[in-house]
């Protein structure tokens, strides 16, 4: 049966690739429909990062995937890094939906992000080592690492992917660092992944900051970074270009090599962001590289964004409001309340029917 989730997320034609960037407030969540064969039903659905912290209007991932997967498990969850706005609610998601495989950066945060990492660890324990894969930067396509760090080929439908970060030579053990230093190091080494299909590409930057681009990515992958659609690192934070607001050594070389046409920024309205995302100085830089009507800040609507690449390589980018209207937190909460009230009425009716039957005289 068709649902809003299937109508928006699942391509109606065979062999189309689709990414739907979901509005989740201060966080990141993207669902991908990956073509796997010749038919209109040959699709694999993947979740890239998760944010289920019940902010206003955010898409409820559990409700959406219940409709999208119709009782099946999610084939793959890809986590760029284990911070709470990229793993939020993943335990609840696993318990209610299920996950078959997890790809992740293999970092272990503490401080404010310790609890969310424990949720991710819970999921990793459930899926088992044989279904856990690590992201590691590589010059080759379709490569991952097993839990024991063995490099393997890993296919994902009819498309290709390439991991640019974390970098193997610096992705060391940072468990003994303070939580503040560890927070920065994880951003320095979060997952950066490009998905390619029919000469078009979508680049996911996670929360990669200036240090990541300047010291670990651009000089090694400059010829491979080209994409048509890219996300705004760290929810449109200035840290993609500067160490801090006063940093005068502004780094923009990564945007030169990425050379994308469309930019997706996953952040609420600036006034609603606890960090003031997206930062004004970052947006000024982005406007040097992107036409304003091709910058999609999800919180401005709020809305979701649907990116489709067809089998001929044609790319379309469209706003969508139906997913929020159907699966937004407030609507899901209201529907759950209605369901609870309906069940209570049904239970009361059953009780009254039982009492009436018990009160009837024998033989009547």
C-alpha cells in the first residue's frame, strides 16, 4: 500500500537514485533509495546519520520508516560520527525498526555525547561484528574496513561510493583525551563520503571542520572531490572555514575542488539553533560559490529536500513539505494521542458490553 513515505522517497521509475534530506532540527538525517536492479521495486533504503530528539516539526524517523519499510529491517545505517545530533534515538530506532548493518567512524566520545554513543554501541552489539564496518579514507571506490581493520570490497546497489575520511594515518586512539579535545578530534576525523551514479555525485561532509579539509582531505583527494550536490559541513558552521570567529586564515580551497551546484544545510532557523547555525559568515562564503536559489537551508521552511539522479544522469533537486506534514513530531504525537483515545474507548466499550451481558437474567 502506498504511503506518503513511499510516494516521496521511493522513485516511481526503475534505476533512479534518490536522497531525501530530512528536516530534523539541529541534526542530520538523510534517507537514500539505492537502485539495485532493473525493476521499480529493486531499491535498498539506507539511513545516513540519525537525529530523533523530538524537536519541533522534525521528521519522526520511526514513524517514517515504519511506513517506508513495511515491517522490514533497515538494510544499512551509516554514521559519519557518534555525536548526539547524528546518532540521536538510534536505540529506539533499532528496537522499533531493526537494522542489518552499521557503517561508522569507530570513534568513542565522552562528555555530552557519551550517552548517545552508548546507544550506538547497543546497536553495534545487536547487529554483531560481522555486520559492523568502519569508514576509512581511500583512493579506491567501494572500500570499507571490517571490525578487525581488514579492507574489503563492499557493493551498494548500482552506485559507487568513496570514503575520504577518517584518515587511516591519523585516526588514532583518542580515548584518553579530554572531552573538549576529543570533540574536536572527532570532527577532524568524521566520515566524509561521496556517492556517485551516472557521472553525478552527492557529497556528505558530516561535521568535517577546517582542519579536516586543510590537513587530511584536500591535498590527498583533490581530484576526486568533485560533486554536484554537497552538504554544508557542521550544519552551516563557520568551522568549515575557520578555527573560530576571529580566525583570519579563512580556508575555502575545498569548495573550489568540490565545485558543486547545490548546497544542502541541515539546521533549524538560526534563532532556534543552540549554536547559532547556520553562521552568517559561513553563509556569506557559501554565497560566493552557490547561487542563492540553489542553497537549501532546511530550517527556513522547514522542508525536506529530494535529490534524484535518473539512469541517464539527469539531476533534479526539489523541496518537499509532505514528509513534515505527515511525519513531523507534532502530527505524529497527535496521531498517537488519537490512537490511545480510540483504544481507551474500545476497551471501555468492551467492558460495558461484558457487564451488560453478565447482568442479563439466566435464560434470557
